[in-house]
């Protein structure tokens, strides 16, 4: 019986729909259609814009609408509504209604997402590369998202995550700390980062970037950052004084490390498609199919729910579905989640026909977009052997345009140097160059390809594994590949090639002479058993894309769209199917010379002599439907961070990925559908690196779309990325690995004594600890409180006069030092005219001005006029670049 739930007359949050009608039209008129991010919070049932400086800050008591408009010739939009853990049902209902109305305002095309605090989608997190900050309270309680340059702050942020960073406000106390995570003590003018002894470098780097983001976005670039290594606190005595001054003395050891709530997501192989419709006032959900799904199951007149066993629920709205059905799509998804007893945090996405997300398309075995044109290097599939059409291209253009190389899956035209070894007795044996291109199903081979880009040698190491090779030979080929890789200092890109699944570039290497024998061996002196006539299917239109593959010698193997070679003891038949092209016939003739020195006889389909059929065991039906070759549509690439924790393959998707998402401690999987890349950072975990091949196989095996387990897998090491890999990333920087700032370098810059001036903090536990129980200081823009225990006098920060205190309070007072990046902050900031600072010797400068930090005494306007950049952007530059700019401006 079909499951039913809910009634079409039940309209959740209907009372709010009446409140939000005409007034909202003015709100939507202000919505920009320019590419970029826009955020609104829900306040008194109205959408209130959040300033750009506040992006990434989310109050736990509020709900938000987040709109992202993409760039490109065809603009697309994504709308998210975010639900804070402490938000009210009324606010959640209002946010859902606003989401639907904004979708209608934008024409019904955007993909809609429901986001729950702590369970945000990869797409949502991609907008906030430096992380999300969860803040206590909400706008309705008098809080503001951000007040730039306000230093009335005292809070402790608990930072978690490697790829997807979140920071939550916690009690300002040592009791909030643990040994595995990172904590930021934010005091407005200064931020101290404390790294748990068990935290890793990636987490530390992410926390530094978050601290810098707070400094630049919320403090106008005027806050100093210090870093304490929790395992070596004695190396940072001054910063520890600050922590002790604010948090008090530690009582006992810190808590042990806490596991991440849900750092990774297991790929869910269970996918079910449901048809959603109404029947007698009830909403009915009827199962249509399970994985692997095909696109023809979706009908434009209907709506469907795709369920990944509760890990994700996606709603698809057909273009011809009724307006009521389309409007109720989100409500139906929520009703479905309740009926299934799924967690309230379950991810929900709603999309319209023609605007499907990459993740949705990946759930289907094949997907074709309407109006899709055939591009360079499009792949075609028919029968059992893939057919590839390629247009000719300029090798220099491939090197100049890596995005083209990526789409073509070609690093060059195959004109580089080739060396081939065969596995014999588990060792490498060189193959005679005269037989290059002949691969036997009973063997394993290593093929080393060498080419040049910008006069630098590049290498690809192919591991070809015959279908009938022994397990020992396959294992030996992997070990021997490691030895060859080591001889070239780890430079080669390693590619596992399964027999019959050879990638495009592999075909190009052998210049139209690639022959795949079903069995036997190419070892010299070993006679292969003669089995009578042998049949080969030839696919390709030029030297770049042609191969011959041995198929069973029977009539049913024929295909009217191809060329076949039938090799007998005394003659070689060239069989031309009616659907093959002239170019394919030319390549078939050339391949016949490679395969046989005997006489050739051309046989046209339908004019076969009796001898031809006798050698195939008699006539039989075969594929003779002459039709256009079916286009294998391209899928959007997807990037995942991989791990094999507790023996189970897990991955975290990185949406809207960039080169900066590749970290030297990572093992990453890039899925371009036709190929799988495994990228391994220089400092990646050895176990995960060793297991990465298995991880790729697990990924393909468990993929909901029923992927081919023999899809080529390319093993790429940091610093040796080929253009077929880098082309999937926008603005790839080949010098990033040598010139980028590592965590250690960034930490050193932050702690540079030359850039520090003195801050004195007067500890008063009675005041500072107010925030621990909810009073006193708050987050930026939070409730008013007494000012912090320091203020500016000229260029220095000195203790403000304190009220008379008890002897116990006086005993808790201490003076500690810290260093800001600029003295010109707070309510009593002092700026100096440029003429007092420019081109002056140290003796000519005003008293108390640090000659090394003259720029800090300039107003923002004078700073930009003299140095040509903002203060925040200047802080991000390397020291040598800062010094060079200061010299040119006369500030050095």
C-alpha cells in the first residue's frame, strides 16, 4: 500500500504567510542579480540584510536566508535557509516561506537548500572558506552581526574541523578546553590562539586563517594575533600570562580530545526514487526505482523525492508540474522526513528540472542536459568497447590552456618518449621496441612516458594489467611501479590501466598501433596456442585514438558501426560495417598491416563470402542498428577529502573547490567521471597514502550510479600535477607549493618582534570573568558592557584607572604584555600627518613613534594614498613585499 502523510489543506506556518505578503515585494526588489553572496537574517518576520563584514557569523538563536549567484555565461542561483539550534519555530517557518517566495521571485530556477547548524552542506560551507562562527544569542536580543573596529570584546571560540571549519562561542574558562582542538581567546585588540597538543598542522593553519579573518573583517586589520602551542606552553611565556590573566590558573589537567561530530560522510549506496503526488487530499509517496537510476525515470509533469537512506533528501520539480506542487515541494520534503523518522538535521535540497546540482546528476547512471553540444574530446559508447572521437588540436595550446587538457584528458599529442617493461618472473623485463603497442591479456606491463612542459621533464607511469594475469604478477607490477617512481624522485604520475579501459592518452602514445590480445603472453620464446581464426574490433578515426581489441571469434561479436579484422591461417579479412566512416576504414587498413603480413581481403557488410562465415562458426544475429553514436555526457567534477578511519572508507566533499583546498597533509579524490585522480600531499598520512588505491576502488564500487569499477585511476603527487589534473582548477599556481605560506611561516610572521608594539593588560578577574556567566563582555556588536581593562594613551596601551579593590582582587592583578599591529585604534586613536613620517630619519620622528612601524600611525585614508592598498590587504603580504612598498613610500 502506498504510504500517505499529511493533507494538502495543511499549510504549515500559514499565519506567517498572511503577514509576509506585499511588504516583502520591496525586500525582493533590492535583491541583486550580480554574481556573489547575499545574506539576510529573519527579524520580526522580516528579511534584514547582513553586512558583508558579518558574512560567516551566525547567531544560534536566528534563521538566515543565503543567496549565491554564480558567474558564467549561464547564471545559476542557490538559495539556502539556515536554522540556528536555538531559533524558534516561528522564525524557522518564516525563513522557509521567504525561501519559497525568493525562489519564485527569481523565476523558480534556483536550487533550494535547508541547512541546520552543525550539519551544513558542502555547497554552503564553500562560501565561507575561512570557516563558520556560531555566536550565542540572536539579533532579536539586541545583538548585531559585526561592528567593525569595536574592541569591546571578550569571548572564547572553540575551533573544530580540517576542511570545514566551525568556531562556536563557549564559556570563557579553562573548563572549555581539551587536548585535541584549537581555541581562540578573542579580546578585541588581541587574539590568542591555543593549539591542543593533539591538533594537527592543517587544523592549526585553518585556525590561523580564521583568526586573521576576524582581525581583518571585524577589527579593520587592527588586532594582534599570538599563537601558543599547547604542548609547549613554556615557549610562549608572555602569551601564557595573558591566558592566565583572563582565564585564571588551571585547576587540574585538561579534558581529552573530543571526536568531531560528523567530520566525514560515508558514501551511501542505497538510493531510492519516489514519485510524490496527491490523492484525495493526501500526499502519496510511491517508490519508483532503486539504484542505479536512469534519467528517463523523471517525467516533467511530476515531482520526485530522491532519498539517500536519510543522509540526504532531494526533491526534483518537473517543469510541467502544477504550480501548487512546485510551491509545496519543500513542505513535502519535510513531511517525508517526519514520516520516515529521519533526524531533523537531515539535508534537504529542492531543484527544478534543468537546474539540477552536480550531486543530483551523480546519482544517475547517465545524464544528458537538454541542448548540450558535443565538445572537444567527447566520449562515445556503443557495444562493449568505448569509442572515442577527437578533433585535432595544437599541443602548445594544451600546455597554455590546462583546462583544455583536462577536458581532452590529454597532456600532449603522444609524441614524447616511451619505454615499456613486461613483468617476467615478478621482475621488470624490457620490451623490444618493435613490438610496442602489443599488449597480451596474460601479462602486466609498465609504460613510462616522458614529455616536456616549459623545458621541464614530466612523467606518466602507466600500469597495464591483463585480464588473465596472475595475482602475483598484478601485485609485482604495483611494487615495480614504486621502484620506478623512486628512481625518478617521485615525479611520475601513476595510472592504473585495466585491460580494455585504456585512457585516451594511452591510445595516442602508440600512434594507431595499439592491439589488445585477449589472452596469451608476449614473452619471447613462449608459444601462444593457436586457436584458429581470431577476430579484432577496430575503433578510431586517426592515429591519436585508434586501437584494436580481440573479441570472441563469432558472428554475434560484429557491429554494423565498426571495422573488424578476421585473421585466419592464410588470409586477413577487413570487414567494413555499413555504419563506419571513411576515416575508420583507413585506420582499419593500417591496423591490418600491424596484425598480419598475409594477404588482405576487403569484405563489405552484406557481401561476405562463405569462407568468412565459416571462420566465425556460421552466421548469427549481431548489432546491426545503424544509428548515431550515443554521446556520453560530461559530468561536473567533484573533489573529496579521503580517509580510511576505523577500517571504513569515508570522504568529505569540497564544493566550489580551488587549489587552496589541496593541503600537503591530505589525500584527495577528484572525480571527473571518465577518470579518477588521487592527489597525495607531501605530508599525507602513510597509511592513507598506501590505502588510497583501495579507497578509489571503494569509491567506484559504492557509487550510487553503478560506476564502472575499471575506470582509470591516476595517482598524482603534490608538485607533479599534469595539466589534465590542474585544468580542473581555476587559476592554478605552479609555484604555490614552493612559495606559499605554510603554517610555520604564518606563525613566524605573526610573532615577528619587529612588528610588535606594547599592550598592557590590567587583570581584574571580577570584571573579566563576567562573560563566563552570561554578563559583561559579548561578541562583536553584542550587549553593551563596561570597556575592556585597557585604553590607548598616544601610541601605547596603558591600564585604565581601576576602582578601589579588595586585597584579594589586588592579589589577582598582573601586568602582561602583548603586541598589536597598529596603535591607532579605539576611541582615543592618534594619527599623525604623513609629512611627519615620510622620508624622516629616526631622530626626526615624533617621540614614541617606532621607526619600523611608521605606517601604523597613518589614518586609513593616508595609508591607502601612500601605499596604494588597504591596511588589511597590506597585512597579508609577505614581509619583503611590505618592506619594498614602504621604501617606495618613504616609510622605511
